[in-house]
């Protein structure tokens, strides 16, 4: 009897080892950088009069105080509300402080609705100096959209902000203050993440048991495999210094949901200081529930982040110019 149990245990251990090796090989073979090459149509934006102008590069020195990068996938309904709020805030701030210059870059991530047309109305109203639209010919995923927008931005600071307007836009001041607090070195490297961690208890009360379970599972995987010390890695309101954006986005591999986690993982590898700042949060109607499949995909991505950097399938890159 004992022998039999021993044999079973041996077989199980062997299977587990084999499974692990298969996962490692798959992780290694499927490793690739995020796609930063652009379709011809993705190299330029339209001015208010409909002329094409080439996008600048993140490698150029900054020429605006702030860039706001808004990834938008089928957001024709929610985005106008968010853009109105953002533009009102930005315009008011510029009137008060004329040295405050800004741009908004809407990245239409291959939408099938009128997201681009609606964003272009803001270009017409405010000029292409203030509002630019980058229309991706194919859907790349949120990480890919934020990446392409960031690579096209001119700001000394770069804010990524979700198109659903769940965060009150004026909370940018809190995030800026958090960024200042941790940005101490001469390299000007810092990141400030908006955070909903202070709202966790409330949101648990409103969610289904399954979603709560998935959320805790996700937090655990993030903590265990990737990023420690940041409670909310997924909030779509994050501020980067231009230097920190260039450094972290240059190493980005993930174009889907888990890209936030990889960015923070990269930042921690480079010892870039990260602030976490509580922001206001409104559950917006029509919020896209993350489908069950995406949770599994995210879980796999998290484990792969850890494995791939560990085995060297993914490496931290130094910023290189691409077009
Ligand atoms: C990268 O994106 C461009 C533009 O969408 C596309 O033409 C190209 O095929 C993509 N490359 C890969 C390897 O997916």
C-alpha cells in the first residue's frame, strides 16, 4: 500500500514538473515586444481644417507641460462627457496660468463606432494643438493604445486617463502632488497612480461573489508574481514624468489588460519611485464588465510576466527610437 502511494506521488511530481516545463517553453516561445510599428495612417493626425500632420515622438524634448492620453474603444457615448469635463478643467487652468500648456490625445483603438468622428469635433473646436486623434487601423488592446498615444505625446508630464470619465478629472491635481512628493532625483523619474483601494470595502458590498472572488484572486496574483506595495494597479488614471514614460514604455510587452501591471513591474525593476494617490471614483453606467475569459487571460499574463522576465525571454530595454 505504502509503495503504491509513493508511486502515485512520484507520478504527480513528475507531471507537475513536466507541466511547469511546458508552461516555461510556451512562455518563452510566445514572448514578443508590444508592436510599436505604425500603419501609414497611424503616423499622422488631422488638423481642424482637415490637413495631415505627422505625430511627434516621445524621444523629442517636451514642448507642452501636460499630455493627456485617452485610450478609447467604442466610446462614442461616454467619451463626450469625459472630454467635456477634461477640456473645461484644462482650459480654465490655462486661463489662470498661461504657462500651463497641454494637449489631449484620443487614441481610437480600432473602434467600430463614431469614436474618431466625435473626437475630431473637439479638434475642430479647440484646434489640433490641443486635441489630436490617433486612429489605430486595428484594435491593439488598451495597453497598445496607451503605448501608441504616449509615443506620440509632447508633454513634460503624461497622464493616461480612461474615456469613461470614472475619475473626476480635477483629481489630476492630487496625482500631480503625489508625483512631486516622490520625484526627488535629478533624473526626473516618477510615476503617480490614481487608486481606488480606499473604496474597496464599498465596492465589495456591491459586487457579486464571483466578481469579488476574481478581484481578490487577481490582487493575489499581482502581489505574488509581479508588483508589491501598490494596492490598486489597475486604475486608469496614471501620471508619468516624460522620462519615466520613455523608460517604462520602451520595455512594454503586453498590449492587453495586464499592461498596467507590467509597466509597474518594469518601473520597480528600474527603481522608479511610484506614488499611490486616492482618487474619486464613480461607477459609470455601461461600465464594461471584464468578461470571465479576460480574467483567465489576465491571470496567465501575470504569471507569464514573472516567468518571462525570470527566464530572460523578456528583457528590460533601453529606449530606442522607432518610427
Ligand atoms: C504591427 O502593427 C501594424 C499596424 O497595425 C501592422 O501593420 C503590423 O502587421 C503589426 N505587426 C505585427 C507583428 O503584428
